[in-house]
C-alpha cells in the first residue's frame, strides 16, 4: 500500500508541475495579441518596454520567441539582415509598411498621413533599418501611418511566426505538450 501511495504522490506532483508550466507559459505569451495571417505568416503585436526604436522592436520580438518581419522584400531600403522577409510589401516600394495587415484588419489605409482609424493596429511599430538615418521604427498612432517610433514609449512591436507553428510547453513522463492555434468553435 505504501508504494501505491508513493506512486499517487509522484503522479500528483507531476500533474501540479505540468499545470504550473502551462500557467507560466500562458503568462509569458499573454502579452502577444494575434492580429492577422498574411502570406504564410501570423502577425502579432507584442508589448514593448522603452523607446520604440527598431532595435527595441527586434529585441521585443526575439525575447517573446517571434521573428522580426521586414517592412518589405530584399529591394526595400529599410529591410536588412536583422529582419525576416515575410511577404509584406512584396514587389512594392515599401513606403507603406504594414499595409497588408492594415487592409486585412480594417479594410482601408491612411494615404498621405490622413487619419484612418484601425484600433487593432494603434500603437503597433515595425522594424525599419536606418529609417530617417537613425534607429526609429515606424508605427500607427490614432490612424496615422509611419509615426516616428524613437520618440514614442512602451507601445507594441509587430512580430511574426510561420502560420500554424506550434509552441512547445513542456514534457512530462515522455509526453510532449504543445500550444497550437485552433480555428472554429472549441467543442468536445
């Protein structure tokens, strides 16, 4: 009977560790908010801390386990080896970073800096290599596009990951647990 009690105790502690790991993982990733899927990537806004420089946008994405999307393809002046080409502004001038995500979420786009509200993207900044000859990122504030990020504090970084990518949580007794994005209704 003592061995049976010990086995139950081990299983209970294993279960409790799993629950703590899942809750901890949920707390770590709760700062990321899913925005849209475009061109094989999922885009998220992730809470940043400090000035919204391109270096801070990149550091925020990497710290949260995401990629830093480039504002355009390899022809884009503000793309570099420090970001990942995810299909944004493919074949275009890259003067309208995040345009595809804005259109997906809000159906329009602020041309020539007139305000076009898109609450989901308010305060979201994208990495821009050497934009305006310094480390500024480009973001949306109150419907205005390409607001200078180096004078803005504690907003959100635009981050990405390949669509459908699973997130490893933990392994218990040889069983690996993952968090996977599901679509549709969650039924049993």
